[in-house]
C-alpha cells in the first residue's frame, strides 16, 4: 500500500510540473480541460486494467495497451518535470538573492521570485515531443521494424569441412504479444530468405501460456528446414512462472504443452543436452541448456549439457539469458566457442548508431545486452529479440534476425 501511495504522489507531482509548461504558454481554459481529461482517461484506464488484472490469465492485450499508454504520457511529462523543476530551482536562488539584496542593502521591496519564462516552457515541450513521437512510432511501427544483422566470426580450430557455415538465430518470440499477422509472416519470409545452414532459437516462445502460440503454429511452421536442422531452448517465460495456477498439475500441463510447441513447428528442443552436426567426417556440437539467469529461474545444468561431448569439439551453446555467460559459461573449464543468447530485448528502448554508439538503460543491469562480445577467445551474441513484451513497441532497438557466418582462420580482434 505504501508503494502505491508513493507512486500516486510521484505521478501527481510530475503531472503538476508538466502542466506548468502549458500554463506558462497559454491561458486557454479549454486546453487545460483537454490536458486533464487525457490524463484522467489514461490513469483511469490503467487503474481499471491492473485493478482487474487476473494473475491466473497473465499479461493480455489490455495490459499491453495500458502500459503503452502510460509510458506514452508519463515519459514526456518526466522530461517536462525535470526542465520545469530545474527552472524552479534557479527561480528560488534568484528570489533568495533578491531577498538578501533588497532587505540588507537597498531596502527596496519588489517581487523576489521571477515568473516563469515562456521560452523555457517552449524548450521543455519541444524536448518532450521527442520521446512522445518515438514511443508512438515504436508502438505502431517500431515493434515490427525487423532488421537482419550479419556477422562473420573466425576461429583457428573451426572444422575445415564447415568453413563458411551460416547460422540464423532468432530469440524471444513472445507470441502472446502479436497483433499483426501480415508483419509476422513478413518476418518469417525474411528468415527464409537468409538461406542459412541451421536455425537456432534461444527461448521465450510465449509470454506465459502455451495457448498463446496456437494462432501462430502454421506461420512459424513455414520456417524452412535448413540442411542441418532447427534447434531451440527454453527461456524464463516458458516455465509459466509469471501467473498464478489453480494447481501444480495445471502448471505442469502448460509446461508440457510449451515444450510440445517446438515439435509442432519442427524445432528440436534441447533440454540440457547436445547433438552433433556432421560433414565429411568432421563435426560441430550444438548444446542446448535450459534457462539459467542470475535473477531468474536456474533450470540450466551446464555440466549435464556437455556430458556427451568431447573437449576437442567445436561448441555452439544456446543459453537464453546472457548473465549465464557472464557468471558461469565463460569461466567454465570447457571452452565454449560461441554462445547464443537473447532475453534482454535491449529493453526495447535505446539508441544505436551501428559501429559507433549503442546505449540502452538495460546496460546498467546486464553487462552483455545486445550484439557480439568476446572474452578469452569465446564469443557471445545477444539477440535483441524477435517479438516484444510489456511495452507494446520498440524505440531504437529493433526486432532482430541474426545471421552469423563461421569461418576457419585467425580469430577476430
């Protein structure tokens, strides 16, 4: 209850300061009414949705819309808050200075604290328009702005027979969030156009329940079977741990159904196990570990996963959460040449200038959060995710299909 009260107080404070920017620029009472009507409508809708939120059902379309509208209105207001509050701090010190000089030096009386400046409010509204437009674009276009990112990695001990071997990686489908079949079919066609040797999926096929995937089975079954197959692992959302189940049996039935989804779309689900891809007497080990996250479910058993392989094998490991690489994989006695992860989504919000700059708030939580990383001769790729969750959009961090070509030769710098 205390947290709710604090949340309400903060929202009211932010709204009060945001309104000051509008109040400084106009005296139009109709605009004031529209401002408060929109705010009241958004907050009321959000309260209604989350007050009636059913943990036995989990996230749904209404909760996605509610969170999207909340972010769309509150984040621009936070910008206004910081600008207008900063102006108030300056006004306070100017007023204090005026008070001291008037009462102790000049003896004159005048208005101590200056009024708000219109150009400050204009600047604040101009800056606030940027996240508003970005979030709006992210909800309507950005969440389906699929990008194919391509990398070439060299390994001195890569099997010669597989030189030029190409992997397509997808991750974090989150089928329960989809709302546009045409866009998803386009993305599946984009996967097929890559014409790679193997397709690897690194977890979170649903938000919570297996039934979320039912309308999309035929769509994802259209992903062509490449020469060396399609393999997958589970993510933290695939264990059904974010809803309240009526019974343990119901939860277990859902988990079984989620595992069966992979077979329905022709993916071989690896549960702490391994398999080999073979060509001309040489081989690559594909390893699939269950979810292991520093702050999430630890079902992964790396030692069990590698039990049937040799230390000399070239290893590609599928592990949903990149914190697994940071905390266990890269320091393991075995050498894992390439680990493929997802999970972070790049928070679905950030700024990227390819090859120059990459930032997202998620980097303050995950050391490895998007793209290729290398340490001790071992590589990690963190896929930015295929789908979306919670916020129904993407800003700056676009949905990703990764294509990685593996070649024999001197390792990349």
